[in-house]
C-alpha cells in the first residue's frame, strides 16, 4: 500500500523515526563527519571497520588508540559520536571504555567489536552499558548498529532536555506559589480581620440579609486565608533540600500524637502502632507526613470512634508503611486523584480543608525516594500505604534541592 511518507522520514510526535544519523549522506547538504574513536590494536581491523562504514555511506572522522592511557587522554580533549572498541586488547578490554565514559559523565555509545564473543557474554556487556556488539567476521552489521546507537543517543538527549525543562518549569511554579501565597497573607489577614470586626460590631443592627452577607464574607475570607497558608506550606516542602538524619519513626509518631492530642481526645480516637523502624530521612518532613495522614484518619471517621493502626514491614529495599483506619473510605475511582493538589471529594460544609494535605504527603514521600497510594472501600476505611527506602547511612541519599 502506498503512503505519502517514506519509511525513513516518518514522524511520531516530535521524534523522527529512522532519521539520518550523524555522518550519513544527505541529498542537499554536506553532512558533518561521524566522529569515531576506534579502540583497536590491529591496523587491518581498523581499516575493515572504517571501510564498512564508508561503504554504507558514512562520512567519518576517525581516530585510533590502543591503550587505556591514550583513551583517557582523548576523552579529555575531544568529543566523539561513537566508540568502536575491541573486546580483547593487551592488558585491558573494550568494556572498560564504558566505565571510563561513565566516570567522566559522557554519554557516548560504545559498540564492541570482537573476533569471538559468546551470546551470554554479549548480553552481559549490553546490560552493563555497551550499545551493541559486532563480530569481526560479520562487519556488514556495523553500519546499522551505529545508526541505531546514534538514534538512541539522540532520544536520550531529547529526554534529558525535556526532563531539565520540566524540572525548571516545576521549580518556577513552586517559586510562584511560594511568592504568591507569601505575599497574599498580609492583605488576606486584613480582609479576614475587618470582616470579623464588621460581624461583631454590626450583627443584629442591620437587616437579616446584611447579617447573612457579612457571615458569607467572614467565612470566605477565613477559608481563603487557610487555603493560602496551606499553599505556602506545600510550596515550602523540600525548598531547602531534604535534611537527612537517622530517624526513629516510633518517636515521630509519638510527637505527632502529642500534636494531635486535642483532636484524638475529642473524637475518642485510638492510635495503635507496632515497633516502627529506624531509617534515614528528614525528621520534620516525616513528622508532617504522619501528622497529615493521622489527622485525615481522625477527620474522616465514620459513626464509630476512629481506630488507627500503623505498621511497617520491609521488602528488602524499602520499608512499606501502612496507616489503616475505620473511617468513611474512598471510592476506588478516586484513589489517585486524592493526591492531586486542590482535589476535594467533599464539600466544605461536610469536611473543612483545602485539598492540599495529601498532595503534601505525596511530595514528601517522593522527595525521600518513595511512593504513596491508598487501598480503600467506601464505608470500610482507608489503608494509606507508602514506601521509604531502607538506608542505614545518611550518605546513601544526598540532600536534594
């Protein structure tokens, strides 16, 4: 079936599939030469590899080295599109080039070229970072391996750029949220104060409609004030980086229970927890995490007094925490959106709040390298579960900004 596009010129989104690799001939331009570093001790093999590339239409700018020291010197002075490395060299092997590039923070595809390399060894080398491998008696495969390696490198570069732009955008949004919420606090405080004074001074002195309007204004101002304060809290989470310390989670829960003592007594809540682990994290952020989750369990209780159970178990790499309650529960279709900022499942008349608390929890958990989710059935309570990595030393995770 005919198509309006040639196979090698089709586009998927913004990523060109099968686009011309560096050094390949174009119709209307003079392509840049493919910068090739050949790690090989046999001049004949070098010529055969370069001949295979030239025969396939590559314009090459090759350099050849034999020793580990020469390779290190070349990396410090030049940039390359591809490295073709013999797997077996006197005193070292081609896979060492992968590790040396990694240490230098350089993303250059390495294709192993070998006289004999078993399938198991080849798969192991690719798992360790080699882009591909080619046998010396089958160099006809080399051009396609080079094309594929360069395409994959281009995709990685685009992904890194997209990730950097997204990170920058998120940072700008957090800065905007911080500045906006910080600067809004003072005028909102004045609005809330003076509307409350109006309510106190003129309640009953005007008509019934005026009293109602003033009541609405006071309620709206106080809710907006609480919303801005919560937004400021959200924007502050992790702004100074995650301050890592050894944390006794049992101590965190004890402090949280003291902070929530009034709510616990008023609701007749029971808080039970097992011996919880010691881990590495930011103690203030973890306290905020547990306070939000336990506070929610108290707020959204059912007809019975709240019963909250906290437990943790390890799966070898993470601690998996569970905060289970007997509250009103969450419908399965809402199990993900509850973690989105400003998402509320109930009206203000039913339950107070701004819809930011669980967003803060998600942000804290993710900044510690974990994830959070909820398991629930309406009317049967919630089980909020989250992971925190098992770390014995603060050096296992650098402070994040």
